[in-house]
């Protein structure tokens, strides 16, 4: 083979490779995601300057320290042995890590990040039983020095995420943070609690986070329409932490007035569980635009997902901002449940209240058009004070029966349930089903 | 995008305007993908490389002195990033059968050309890919890889000679260049 043959072969191979080389959706969506997550560069530069200054100062301190210690090596070893780790910052290398302060040990078990959702699994172990009724927490999380969550004076047991008490002194949960404004492929995560289960202290972690690219993409590109409108669904991405796709909805001149209603999407799996949205998107009449949908991950046992259009009246709350109180006069049963009205959306059925030594379990289900919002209700004691719910792993919304738990109560004490009028969903009959790739 | 609009956006982007930077990247997205595809094996790797190149370019925009060099500068970053990703991926090994007895290469006319290009050492491999796969002329490759055009030419010559040795009977004949300048 001579040079001319080789040259021709290479040119031919090049032509074949270049044919049809249009950027695929995978690449285009990554470019868009990257562009949408670009941080403020001026802020980054300020941060870099501060870091440089910090490194220089830290280096100088280290040099002075090293020179001092070198002269006194026996003392150094002795001194190091006597150092205690209280409220210290740890550097993570992908393994579980812990910090103990005030007798409360906080362990970061695992950090997962799919390019949108950051999930931090953690465990709190306290020397004493955890007071979940009054023990609030204060937390700041940063990615590359930029604040992604700040709940400094949260008045809840845990400001974000979900979890449960596995023992009286152990709480296990997950912090869930949608990274909507800054989504780099990898970053340095700082987690800093200054208050945990009511105790002030310092529980800080610094750890590297890298995007897990495990994802299935479904080339769905579905279009469904009727006289009410046209729904268009783009490629769908399923990760262990989230479900993402783009949709466009165009109102038609059907029965429903687009000037009065907003269109939203509802995602329901084949077991009638509704996926929670991280950032719900609604679209009104006028020029239709494409919107991103960020929802929670589909459960592992789900096979299909139904994407439904629902209409809501955005002015509903203006006229329905009131409480509805229902007093429990007798123990509810499945045959004779206690109904808690929720306006046009429907109602809640309480089928059982079980008084146990350490807790009170309320069994209920929702009946109506908006199961997601209808899950909310409160309970007042005889003095008219709201009783706090015990922390528990949040179940997905749906029509299935479920439970919520209060602290221990006297079976004879009167209970008052509080609900609110809830916006009803109108379904214009536009939906499509997709098979979830596994 | 007109030249004036492009220049304006580059200056705005250098001044920290995110939207202007995004417009520039969107305008180059096809070219960036084709470049990445030239150097990498999978679309997932291409997406990784482009994403990292965008972030690096964005972070470094303040250092860009001449707007006219923006595209070249971005492509350089992308090529470097593709190289980094390629090093991370295991090299494609040729089957044992391609080695003759006593280690002498046998004549294998059906040896896949692409596998042979994979086997080339750097920087010969990237030069071949940029010239033949991406169809870039010598001057442009010289600009992107920051070496003289003569060096690009000699790299291509060495690469063809090596490929001919692997795929054919003997060495590339003569010193004639077949590249478009």
C-alpha cells in the first residue's frame, strides 16, 4: 500500500464519519443544561481571590507551624495525641463520615447527585432520646462556595428532605436539594449544621461530589390532542434520583377558557402513585412555549408512567382562604369513616385512630381530583394548639390508604381536624402513557 | 450570527454576560459536537467533553484578549478535554492474531482502518483525526494544536507511514504530501 492509497482510504473514512453528524438530543440537552447552570462569573472571581488569599495565609501558617514543630518533635506527638475532635470539619473521600458535637453524632452515609438532584443520606445518633417535637435544626449547604440551601432559622425538625426515627435516639433521613441554579458535573460540597435536634454546635463536612451519569433516555416525542389542546412531550430522562423531560401545551378553543385556567402536568405511575415535582410548571393560554419538568424518580417497581394534563383555576385560593374544622366525636371506622371536607377538590376519610403507648396512628385516604394537595391536614388538641407530626418517610401522593403519626395521646381527649378548601383539578382528557425503560 | 453580533457577544461574554456566552456556545454547538465526535467514541463522552469545555471557557473568558480568537480558543479547550477523556478510556487493543510469528506484523488487508488509527500514538492520532475525520486544513490544525504547519505536515506523513506499515505491505512511498493546505 502506498501513500496515495492511504490518503484515499483516510479521506473516504473521514467522509463516512462526517455524514449525518448532527448533534443528538443527549448532547444538545447537556449543552443546554450546562448553559443554564453557569454560575455568576464575577462571584466566582471574588471567591477565587478569597481562596487564593486563604491558601497563602494557610501556607504561611503551616510553614511557621512546621518550623516550630520540627524543633520539638516529642512534644508534637504528645500534643497530637491529646487533640480531640469536637465540632471539627471533615474531608470526605466517598466513605461515610461523622462529626460529634454536644453528644450528637451526625454521619453522612452517602451523597448522590444526578446533575439536578443532590441527595444526602445521613444518620443522627444522640446520647439522649431525640426530641422531635421541639428539636429544630439550622443548616447551610454550599456547592463550590455558593450557597444552595440556607435554612438558618428553620422552625421544623428538619428543614428539607425526609426521614424517620428508627430508634428513640436515632434518626435516619435524606436531604434532598434540587440544584436548579448551579449544576456543575462535579463540585466541592460543604454541609454545615449549626443546630441539630435543638442543640447548638458545629457539624461540618467538606466532600467532593461527582455527577452520577446513570440514566435511561426514552425517545418518547409524543403528541396527543383533542378539542381542548395539544400536548407535546420531548425525550425523557430517568435517573435514580429524578425524572426529566420537556413539554409544550397549546390551548385550543375548546370548552375550557384558557384565560381562566392554567395547565399543569400530573405524572402517575401504573400503581396510581403521583410523582412529586421539584419545580412545578404551569402554562397559560397565549403563545405556547416549551417548559422543563423536574420530578422525583419513578419507583423501581413502576413499569409505566401516565402523563396527564390538568387544569387549575389560579384564583381559587383568593376566595377559599379559610380553615375547615371537623371535631371527632366518635372513633372512626372503615365502615363509618370521619369525613374532612376540602371544598371542590374532595375530602379526606379518616378510617382509624389508634392510640399506642408511644404514638397515635391516624389511618386515612383522600377522595377527589387533587390527591397531591389533598394530603394536607392538621390536628388540634383540646386547647386549640396544633399537634406536631412525628417525622416519617414521605409517601408518594396517591389515592391509596396511608398513615400519619402523632405523639402519644389520651384516648379520651377531644381531637379537632383542620383542612382547607383545596383547588380542584379539571382533566381535559389529554394524557399519554410511556413505558419506563429499565 | 453576523460577524458584528458575534464580536459584540464575545466582548459581552468576556465582561461576564452569561446570556451572550450562551448565545455563542449555541451557535458553535454543532461544530463542537463534530469536533468531539472526531476525537471520541461515544456521544456520552462527547457530551462530557463539551460540557467541561464550556465550563472551562466560561471560567477563563476574562483572560481572552482578542475576540477573533474565541472560537479557536474554545476548540483548543475542547480538543484538550477530548484528549483527557480519551486517556481515561482504555485503549482499543488489536487482536493477538494481528501480530505475526516472532512478533512481525503480518499482512492484514482487512484490518479495520479505524482500529489502526486508534493504535497511533499521540500527537499523530489527533492530527490524523483532525485532518481526515474533521476535514480541517493544515493551517487550521496548526492553529488549534499550536504547532507550525510544517510540524502538522510531518506528523501526517509519519502517521500515514505507520498506518501503511500496519495495513499494507510496506512503508509509504516517497515524500509527497497529500494534505490540503
